[in-house]
């Protein structure tokens, strides 16, 4: 019998494959994305120290977003870029988290670039 593989397991495999190839350093931390059906989350992580430097999500009160749609992703991308610049982070490594670079993930990345983060 052929075993059904759920979407989460496929995404996890892809994410592990991506994480083998990239890691955040002190000079260039990792911008990690997680998206659920209702919300989107972004973190700037220094993997060498194991510390989250900056985070933003559509759940934050400061974000003033309504859910996890493309408009919210743009707002979160801009917000995480502004917070990262306040901490002195100018360049990041983009970790799409196993998701396709399309829709909300692309909108967040483009907004972060427009706000001044370099990938």
C-alpha cells in the first residue's frame, strides 16, 4: 500500500534540506519565515549564538494587521526590517522555511528588501 505523505512532512523535509545549506551568523543572521493559515511570523536569528535578535508577526499588537494575508505579509516584512535595522542588522540570509517563494512569502521578502534589508 502506498503511504500518504502530508503537506507538513513534505515542508519539513524541504526545510531541513534548506537548513543544511544556510545558517545565520553574527554578521549576517537568518531571516526565518513561518506561515500558518491564519498568520505569518518572521524572526531574525543568529544561529552561532542560538539567539533570536528580532521578531515580528501578524499576532503582534504593534503590527496592526488583519490576519495572515498578502497585505499583512508586506506589513510584517517592513516591520521586521525596521526592527532589524534598529539592532544594527543590515544583511540577512533568507530562509523561506520550506515554503514556495510565492504569495505571502514573496510579499514579506520584497517588503523587507524595500525597507532596507539586503539578502
